[in-house]
C-alpha cells in the first residue's frame, strides 16, 4: 500500500503552479500526478517521495487528504492490465480511480484506488501480482 | 435581582412611560429649534403642546434618512454651534453624507448608556478592553471607548487590523474583553492559527460584536472557536452610535434602553405598527439628545419585539436579532433576498468555512446569483463526486430558504479575502 495526496484546488490558472511551487521549495519529488476536474473544481492527486513533508509544505489551511491506494507492478505488454481488472472483478472489487505509468521498457506500475486496499492487495498477491509498499515503490521508480 | 448599573433598568413600565412622556415633550421642543423641524412642525401646526400621551407621537411625520441628507450639514442642528463638541459622519459620498452632532451632555449620556450595557454583561473596573473597532468618524470605536472608560477599564485603543499585533497585545496586556466586528473576529481565527496561539488560552472573558448584522449560526461558531460569549450590540450613528440596545447574559434579544429611545416597529410599506412579535422596520425617537434630536427616525433595520419578560428581570423591551438592513436586501428575479438568510443556511453546514461571498451578475438577460463558499479542510474527502454532492446539497438548502437556486462555487480554504472592517458580503455586478 502507498499513500497518495489528494488536494482540492479550484480549476483556475495558477492553482497547480501554487502547489508545485510549494513542493519544489520543500524539495519534495513528485513521482506521479493525476489531475481531474469538474466545472470550477479540481482534485490533484500526487504520489511523492516524502508524503509527510509534502503534507506540511502544502499546509494549513489547504484541503488535503491522504488516500491509501494499491501500487501493483505489471509487465509492460498487451493484456497485462486486463489480467489485473479480471482478478479484481472476480473478487467483486470496484476500482474507484486508476492511473498508471511505465517505469522501464519491461514494466509498468498501476495505482488503484479501491474501498478496501488490503483485500485488493490480497487477491492480487494470490494471482501472483507484486504489490508495492512505500519503499518498494520508491525503488521501482528510481 | 441582577447587579445593576442604573436602577432605571428595573423601573416599572408605568414609571417608564411617565418618564418617556416628559422626555418626549422636551425632545419635541428641542427639535423645534432646528431649521428642519421648525419648518416641518409649523407647516403641520404641531408642537410639544400636541403631545399629551405617548400615542400622540403618531401625529408627527417620520424622519427619513433622506431628510438628514437634504439638511446636510446643519439643518437638523438644534443647539448653537458653540455647544457642539463632536461630530460623527457617514462614509457616504457627496449628496449621501450624514453628519451627526453631539453636545458635551450627549457624549456623557452616550458613555453612560454604553457603561450600562457593558456592566450588564459583567464588565467591571480593572477589566482590560481591547477595542478593535475603527476610531474616528465612525462611532464604533469612540462609542465603546468612552463607556468602558467610565467603568474604569484599562483600554487598548487598537482599532481594527494588524492582526498579529492584536494577538500579541492580547497576550502581553492580558486583554479580558474585546469589541470587534463579527467578520473580523472570524478573520482573526486565521491569524491565531498562523501564530500557533489558541484564543482559549488567553485571559479573554467576553466579546462584544457589533456594527454589522450576523446570524445566530455565525455567533455559535465564534463562541465555539474563541471559547467566550459574544454579546450583540446595536446602535446607529443617527441615534448616537453603539449602545442603543444590547444583550443581557440571557442572550435572548437586545434590551433597548427605553428611557432614552421611544421605540416603534412598523410595516415598512404602510407605516402602521406591526403586532407584537411580528417583524417590521425599527423606528426610533431620541429622548435625551440635545444637539440633534430625531423624531420617528426610520432606521431601515428590520427586527421584532421579543414577546414576554426577560429572565434577567429588566423591564426594557427586547429587540430580536437585527434581521438585516432593508438597504442590504437585493432583488433577484423578483424575489427579495437578505444576505443574512444565505449566511444562516451556510453557517448551519459544518462543511462550509466561515467566509463566504455573494456575487450577482447577469448571464445573457437573466440575473444570476453565485454563492462562493470556502470548503473546510476537514470536509474534503479526496474525490470530485463528494465535492459535487456537497455543492448540490448547499444549493438545495439555499433554494429552500431563498426560493432561488444559486450557483454554488466551492473555493479553497482561506482563499476568500479576509474582512477587517464591515464585511463586504455582496458584490453586485449587474448594470444599473
């Protein structure tokens, strides 16, 4: 399990910049970013190397929340994502949000938000997928 | 029996009426010395002799804010200029300005009424009073200052603004009570947080909130965050300034000092009195003012009498929380809306922060109402779906109250401008 930071941000020019500026000043490295918006509202999701420092840097009074998610390593080939979704569907687990990125020519990492993170990790492990904790995630993306 | 500043607070209604009648006759004779009232009274052939009972006041016409503007600067002055010791003045632009004059006795009586108000909520000699209300032409600063000084308080005349210094003063001089505009009291919470100071850890015992109407929900939030009672103060510069009416510790309406003011509440459309408990416009006649007495002055403030006796035993009637100034009302697609109605809804929702802004503009030919509210950090769940449902819930709750479904914009905590003076809550960008 790893932690994502979700930050409430108005959907306006300069809002994302404010966040990246604060993180740059705090020397926090961003591993993954995902931005979603709806009308005037946006939610920015970040995976960073030092979540606690990032949380402090963005600081009061920001609306910011730590969200646990599953980080799972998959081979970078056709059909790999499908195998993950099939395993989760068979276990009746709904994916609330997902993003992914390749970390090498051979491998990608998927980030999955689900209601019950340990349960999802368990079924993925049974299907012989490798799920990552914070340290493993850091090592994988280096 | 409460510990009283003035035995008049418990005087019987009959004695009060007799005193009012005496003072009313004196006031009308005094007003007749001003050019404005001299003309009005002679054109209607009325004078102090027309008053044999309090009800005879109704033979006199209302005085409107426009009369004060039209007679600017000296048309309502009822004493020779060399008896005037002070003026307060509206911030209005030319043509809208109002000047209010005071003799030395007016100032002394005002200080006495404010001292009575403060004593009622427990202020005594030795209290440390940080007066965070603007000093100067505005009555809020000097009005409370003189009353507190009369009680023997140690006063820090800080005025509004410079939040960090305000908090340092509270710490250094062990401030025990403050006078503050409610929206500034909310803004200061941000400064407390920045400085890592808990207001509950200070020597504060109470706060006086005045100069702008605010909702009961806002008061509850202030009392909770500051950890002290906030007492409502009502006044208007035309009648002296703060201290016309004030809450007692029961916090169930504001006692209006009927030895100094004759109170009517009227239907603003017909001018007829409303029945007890019904809302209407507050109309005041000053009973002691020398320099600038006003007869049946339409305040444009909307309120009602709180029925029944007050648990504190004081005989002076109570006004319900001021519901807003009729000037504050705006009309949207034919519906009358008061900003306080919107505030009441917002403050009842824990997900909504303390600060908000109402924006009126046009979309094509239609008026559009947008309510901008700050999300509280705790309310954010991390996803858009939840934000959207919160946005809808706020819009629905507002429609219930004001009959129009506004656009609701959720904005980041702390992003709306902090209010240090009288809060600007409504921005009207419609033309004309």
